[in-house]
C-alpha cells in the first residue's frame, strides 16, 4: 500500500516519523509526527512546519516522512519527543 503523506495529519495517522535535516550544518533529528499535532493543525503541509536547528539556529531544514518497518530493521532510532514544561 502506498500512502501519499503530504500533511502532518496523514503522517500522524499512519504512524510516520519525520526526519529533519539542517541544510546549513547537516545536523539531523527525528520526530514522531503525532507529537507535532500539539503545535500544528493536521492539514499543515510537512514542508510548512518550522524546525529550528539547535546547533546553528537556522530554519533552513529539509523534512522527510518515513515509516519504520520493524520486521526489516533492528536498528535503534533516536527520536526527539516534546515535553511539557
Ligand atoms: Zn544547523
């Protein structure tokens, strides 16, 4: 099944993760799409989400949605979760 994931709502519904890469320094982070629904409406296109690089402070990032296939990959993935403060 191929899913066209172009909004945050679709990514969250299908349990996708978002891979964010800073285009300036190359720092990479992974977020759970569902977590971001706290800040963004489900209709928000993935490329409209504002991520800011914690290392160089730029907002120039690339966002890519991906799904983890547990059967094929045993690699551990570090995911950033949002916490309430
Ligand atoms: Zn950076």
